[in-house]
């Protein structure tokens, strides 16, 4: 097709595509601490916590889809329903919920973001990123192909992806984070327990630990960078089969045996208390003093 024909076809088809979408804007009363579940297989879901005792849904629903908006009070359910394959219906939803709500979101080819929700936040997608911001008391985010970001959550936090990065900022409590391909950074905040796993993505932990905290970091080929205050009180167990170990907080690592490249390091800083375990197969480990 000639370029001019392509342009003409685009102009002619654009109104049809736009007309096929349905604009929605609906409200329902809801409890200040109720449960809100959302299902949108393709497109985007943006959830914002507010100070009203109601749930509002607005946005666009793709051709062949229909908004189902049910419930009130303690439970509200929002779903894009379709007579045929829902993966082919792209809908973009903006949902406002009472700030104290617990939110559960499910997508497939969907980008998800949640801001200002103080209850629990659970979100899952296959192809798409997930972001959460605010002092949610329980956060569980899972993507396959997409980045995951958590900011200022408290309590129990779980953040996982396969092909994408995981970034946790200024959070606190109990953390589980993992990735296969992509960086995994924990920056700011304070933790009672943190379990971090990566296959090939760089791991960086630059946060505080409570006095009896436990921190475990495991990787296959990914390097690990641990930044802690020089005054930290902790017991360290560090090992790498074939990667180097650099330690600014204590003694140098030593080879485990004459015939193996594995190096190990065990030491205590201050009065101990916290427990830190770092283990890699072939990745380097750097333990550094935080500025």
C-alpha cells in the first residue's frame, strides 16, 4: 500500500475505533474499610484512595466488553465482562476507593497502579507493570513480564516478577522480593525480616534493619551490593562459590579449601543481634559502609 493510502486508511478507520469504545462513569456507596475486587484482562487499572465513602469507576471499555459494577457497603466487585476472548478487549479504568479499603486486582495484559490505599493491596498481571505507593499494611504484587515497584508500604510485603525489575522504596516490616531477569533494589526504610532472591539481576540492599532482624539474599549469577551503616550490629554469614567477596565492615573472605574456588566469610559487628546471610553461586558480593 502506498504511503498516502496508509494515511487515508488511518484517518478513515480512527473514528470507527474510537466509536467502538464505551465511556463509563459510575458510583456506588462503600464502607470506609471494605473490600474492592477488580478484573480487567487487557488495558490498565489505576486505583486511588480517597476520603469518600463510595467507589467510583470511570474510563473507557473496549468494543465487545461491558462493565460489571456490583455490590455496596463491605464488598464491591468491578469486572470487564465479554462474550468472547477478554484478552482482545482493551479497557482503561480509573477507580477511586475509600482509603481504608482492601483492594484485589487481576489482569493479564494490563498495567496496574495503586496509590493512597491503606488496607491491603493485592495485584497480579502477566504482561504489564505494577506500582504501589502509600502506607498499605499488606502488599502482594506479582508480574511475569513487567516491573514491580513498592513505595512506603508497611507490614507484610511480597514483590515478584520474572522478566522485570523489582524496586522497593521507604517501606518497612516483612519483605519477600524476587526476580529472574532484572534488577532488585531495596532502598530506604527499615525491616524486621527480608528474604531476597535473584537469578541474574543485580541486587542492591540499602536500608535499615531492626535490632533482631534477619536478612537473607541469594543469587545465582547476579552481583550483590549491601550497604549498611558502619555502626550496624549484626552477625554475618557470607559465601560465594566462584565470585569475589569484598568487605568494608570486617575481615577479608577466605577460601574454603585448597581445591575449590569457594570463599566464605563469618564475622560479627557491634553486639550482634541482627542476622545477615548472603550467598551467590558466581556473583560478586560487596559489603560496603553506607555514607
